[in-house]
C-alpha cells in the first residue's frame, strides 16, 4: 500500500469533484469530472455502463485522479493507479446513492434502465502539494 502524507490524505475525505483520466483506444488521455470516495485503501468511483470512461476502463485499467482543493488551488493530490475490480447491480446502485448524499445531500435519481458500475482503484503512486 502506498503511503499518502496526512496533508494530502485529508483531500480524499472531502466531497470535491475530481478529474478522472482514462486512456482512449488511440492512447490519448480522456478526462471526466467524477464523484469519488475513499475507503481507506481504494479510491472508488461510479459510472454508467456504456459511457466513454466505462469503455476505456474496461479496456485499460490504468487511471489517474486529480483532486484540487477549491479553497486553496495550491493544495492538490494526484493519484495514479489501476482498477482492481468493478461491481454492478445493487452494490453499485448503493454506492452512487451514497455519493449523491455526500455531494448533493439527496438520494440519486437513476434513469430507468441505467446500469451503474462501481470501480475500486488501487493507488500506485501519489503526488501533491
């Protein structure tokens, strides 16, 4: 497990929209703003099946996340890692609902027929200020 300095670890506990970088089929990076949480070992994100980031992460498990403190843009954390697993169904629905409460203060309103996927990201490297 990678050591995360305490001054950077606290960013993982804040409801900050982070930038998720995935790899497109041609090798170019693709960025998406996403909600996240941290379970003490893994960064967890959630998306809908079929979206570009979903397709990218299915093909290439390498990802990076950038979290910038909105109160101090000089305070940031970059996480480089890889997807260790993903789940769909009720666990993923419960996760997006918990994220919605964390970020919006209300239950998530999932569109009819949407399939949610929760990803756990192992942290391989951290950078920050």
